[in-house]
């Protein structure tokens, strides 16, 4: 009798737990329902957002000040907490970047393991400490390798172009995408599709050269390598083609100078 009573009580508790979970799921807003159509989720989310929150989603401050590192421990920084609270920041750029500009070194920067911990911490804080719980979109520099500690460095684009081998570039981009995604990045900055028509320009080595056909084929291969058959694989990233049209043909070869070109 005692055993039957115990089984009965356990059954009641289990049913109560299931009912509680079902009730919780039914109270979820539509945009958090992974089984709902994407368009419906987007429409629902946008209807809930303020103008400030929408603007915040398309702002993208520098990412490397957004974490702190103490030994092997990483956490979100006060700068990130402030950006999230005051600016509703939805994207970060080059969070994992390490070079003289960022002043992130082997000592102050993040190896791949710590990088993954840092991006996880950023996402956790954003989801748990914002009104709508929207994850952060992380964009990383990756034109010839993810620009971070412990990743593979490939030749710059002018060297890649000298191979005349789009299949090789696709394989390279596949590797870059995997190394970026596994550390928490979602977007890879590349390929660089500027046409280098002004040899005095300081960024010629970032390009595939002056020929538009070669640029097209190499760029296409890199996009295919970055994005694969879908960006939900866990090893692919969204490709960002850059820079702005005619950036590689500035007046006098000066960086960010005006470009005098025809409509064609």
C-alpha cells in the first residue's frame, strides 16, 4: 500500500511538472518560439521593440574592450554592461582581434579557449540582462585568417590572387570560417573586393589586384567557403563583402580620398 501511494504521489508530481513546463512554453512570446515561422517571429519581435532598441541593434562598437581577463578567467566588462544598458548594443566588431591597434597581445588577449569563454559570457549576459533577451551578433575580421590569437594566418589577398585557384581559396575560407565560428563569431569580414586601380593606395595588398574577373572569381569562392551550404552548421559564418565601391581608386592614392570615376 505504501509503495502504491509513493508511486501515485510521484506520478502526480511528474504531471504537475509537465503541466508547469507546458504552461511556461505557452506563455513564451512568439519570437522566442523556435518552431514558429521566422517571418512571424521577426514581425512579433519588431512590434515589441522601441526605436532606441532598434537603433541599438544596428550599432556596432569596438568589441575588444567588452571583456576583462584575469589569468584564465574572462568576464564581460563594465564597458559592455554600459553599452548594453544605455545604447542597447546589438552587435560588436572584432571582439577577439589582437594586434598593435587593439593593444591585445599574447598576454592581454584571448587564446581560442578563452575566446570561446568570453563570447559565451557576452551572450549569457546579453540574454539575461536585457528586456527582450536578444543575443549579440559578433563580427570578426577574417580576410586572410581570423585576426585573433591561435588561428591560422594565410597570405593576404594579393598573394591569394597569384594562385589563380578559386578552389584553393574556397578551402582556405572554409578553414577561416570554422576557426571563427568555434570561438563564437557569426560574421567574417571578407572577401575584400576593391579593384586596385591606384598603385599608390596603401591597401593594395588587401585586394585580389586590378582585374575585375579575377576579383569576382576569388570573391565568389571565398563567400562559398565562409557560408558553406548554410550558416546554421556551427562551422560557417556570414560573409561581408567589402569595401565601398571605388575605394581602391582614390585621388592621389590617399586612403579615404574621393574617387573620380565614370558611372560604369
